[in-house]
C-alpha cells in the first residue's frame, strides 16, 4: 500500500495544542490508515493509505482533529514519492553536512503569488538563503536558524497557503520511515 506523510503544524509546542503521540496513532488508525508511525511529538506521521489524494487526506485529518480535540491543526500531506522528490531537489546540498542549518517548509499548494518571497532572496539576509521549488521552500541558515533574520521574515510572508517547516534531519528520517 502506498505511503503518505502527514505534517501537522503547531502541536505540542510550548504546552499548547497537546496531541500525544499515542493519540496521533489512534486517530490515524481510526481514519483507516495502516502501519502508522509517529516521528517525534511535533506531528510527523508516516502511514499506509490506499491511494487517497494527499489534499483529501489532509482535509480528513484536519476535520477529525478539530472534532475530537477541539482545536484546529493545519495539515500538509505528501506521498512518499513527493517527499523523495523534495529531498532530491534540495538546492543546498552543501548544507547536508550540517542538517540543522537546513529547513524545508512544506506548502499545501504552490503560492499563487510568490512575490513576497522575492524580497527575501536579497543579500540583506546573507549568508542565509531561500529557494522556492514547487511546493517546497528551502531555507539554509549557515549560522543557525535561531539567529536568522530570514526565519522571521519567512514566517511573516503571506503566501495564502498552509505551511509547516521541518529541519533536514526530520525530513530525511521521514523519508527513511516511508521507505521502511
């Protein structure tokens, strides 16, 4: 059965929107997904799905979470092949030696208007760099994400789509789980 990866935004962060790992597995199983694996507590779920389109899977997960937990959780879903393509498309291969400096923001759709990101590609944020490739936004912050002005600027950019970020370690671990 094909594998999908759900990326939940904003759960178990700072004591808000608590959604324990065991409950995540239960909810996904109740939705009919098999072989559910949760990576970390921050909403990284790999599961088998009979081939439901990822956008539909995301909508079903969002609705079930809102019904059962009482708060909204934005969800982005990728198939195993889409995640593999995102890994292969990494425009900053030099960052892989320091994977905590590389982040991928997964977007629910390609932004209709990516112009807010064009300003962020300027030298004003150097040495940090940003690239939008399809529905993935890659951000390399060689001096660390915590010190990056680009990180704050990206979080303020209004793209009109659901977005959630993961560091490179998490992205590659998710792909390994999807391949297991």
